[in-house]
C-alpha cells in the first residue's frame, strides 16, 4: 500500500466516527462539512438520493435512517474528477432519469459549484422530492480551483437562498461552515502541504502533515474564540419541498 492509499483508508475509518484527522491537510474544511452533515441528519429519512455522489463518502452516516440510498454521478470519462465512483445511476444532475415525487431526501455535497446551471439542478432536486421532503446541500464560498475546467461558481448564503427559493423550496436554515480564522488556517495548511508538490516519501509526509496539524489546531482555537462569519469556507443549507 502506498502512502496516499494509507491516508485515504485511515481517513475513511475516522469519517465513519464523525472525525477527520488533524494530520489531514484539509482537516478544517472536511470537518466543517462532516459536522454540518451530521447536524442536518435529523432532516433526512427514507429513500435518499445523493446527487453527484462520487464514491459515496458519507453514505454510512445515513445507513441507520435510510430505507434506500441511491447515488447518481457522471461517468468517470465525462467528469474532471477521476476518483473511484460508486454511483448506482450514471447520468446528469441537470436531467435526472427518475420519476417525480419519489425520494424523501435529496443530498448534494460540494457539487453545486461544478454544475454550469445550478438553478436547473435545484429544480431537478425539487422535482424528485416527495411533498415535505428535504434537501441537504453544502457548497463552497472560499476554495481553490479544483476539478478543472468544471469549476464554475462560489456561493454566498444569499445566492443559495435565491436559487433554492426560485426552485420552489422553503428554507429551513443556511449556516456558515467555520469563519475567518478557519478559512485562513485551512488555506495556510493547504498551501504548506502542496508547496513544492505532494511529498513522495514517508518522512516528507510525516513532516508536512505534522506541520499542517499544528497550524489547523491553532487556527481552530482562534475560530472558536473569534467568530467572523462574513468570511467562511462555505455553507450548509437545509430546505423543504
């Protein structure tokens, strides 16, 4: 097993426990997403659709409350993200090959920025939801370019509110995922880890990840002490049909 595979497997085991290791260079971002998803879990139930599911990293979180968990994503050949996918259905979130009013919950985690027509995606989510069903969605406000060239937007909470209400949803809440200090701690950690390239040796990995852990731990303390929510990595939104 190579170094990257080791960390990937280790992080997957921690994620199932609701934790992201401080040794992950993206601890602040990933933990904020995970915390948001766990908090919003009370709005999920029944038959669940994961729009842009990738490798379904959060499926285990919903195992105990879902009757069926279905993921949809583009074929790997059509996506900028070449990581392993575990989709049950391959297709576009802009034209769901599904019946109306057939899901109790729709999930979408860090996908909306990669969709060229976000308004249409949210209307598709609304279409497949049953009445009183819920949408749980996360989207970034601050993050580097990724999955190039399919990286189109960043979202404020007002933009998310506009898009969701325009699609017919009633907003339950939109919450920030960390604030000013978390944003800067995450950016510094990411910059340090990727500076001069990803480490190719175990020693290099240990040194860089240890430094990232110290930086992120320090900035997370500051983030709890001084909330400046005008700056955030992104938002979680819960909305109802």
